[in-house]
C-alpha cells in the first residue's frame, strides 16, 4: 500500500532526527502528566493480567521501554527498519520486529495488552478496520488495548518532504467517534474515551486516547 511504503521510507530516513528530537524513552518534555498517568494505569492493568505486551508502531522503543521497566515482557514492532534499528540499539534487552500494523508478524492471541501510541496517524480511516482486526487477532482473551492519536474530522494533513526526507506523507487527524466505532466493530469493548486540548509546543490539535478490551 502506498501509505505504508511512504511511512516506511519517511520514518526510516528520519529515524536519527527523531531520536535527537524525541529520544528513546518517554519524558515530560513530550508527554503530559495526564499522558503518563494514563500509561501508568494501563501498565497496572497489564501487570495484573500477566503476559506479553506489544508496543505497536514502536518507533525508537519509548513505550516498550516503559513497559519493560515495570516488569512486563514487552515486544515492539514498527514498519520503518530505521526506527527498529535504533530501538534495538537503544534497548538491547528488548525484542523488536519489522512489520506492518495491518499484518503483524505475531501469532494469534499472543499478547495480553497492546499500545498504539500515535502509531495510526499515517493510516487512512478506511484502513483502520484492517489494523484493528490484527489487533483483535493478536490480543488474548480479556486483553486490553490503548490507542492514542491526534483527533479531528478524519481529514488528512499533507506533509510534503516530510521531516526533510523528500517523501510526501499524509497525517490523519482521526475522528474520535469513528475510531471508537471501528474498535467496537472489530469486536472490542470500549472502556474509556478521553480527549484533551493541545498542551505541548509540538501539539496543534486535540489529543485522543481510547482504551478497549477484548
């Protein structure tokens, strides 16, 4: 798919720049206190359930690191080989794989929890159903998922020469109700739908966080 190819190329080519700007761990320079609290609650639920946890669209392994530091067996996957190379270098004790969100390279029901931390922003709305079908396939019984994204009316924002890579990207500000409905249609049950106003200097739109269970 063209959106997958462009994402792979853009994020691979800009991986070093991403690392310099964002780092390889979560921080209060990028995440708000509310974001970190939400992730902490997610970690608590995952620990109580036990089992493997997936950082889907892991980038440099920031969320995977958090999960592992709290005693969870964390695995990361990303479409961009350049991001995965950095994640493996920065977190040599963790496992990372190259793969697409719509074709996860993992067995069915392998994970008890999955985090999509801003990893659906390059997925067109029409393809979210496919991505969430893979989420459901790889999530075990009574599993939990957390999906974070920039919200809006579902339209795409064109980014010519994204991150200075000469690759044109489309970033989607997904409609919250559409994402929630897509998760439900995939077979998940909504737990929480949270929206907050932009706070950081790098945020330009409302941020959304949806928690769902299998």
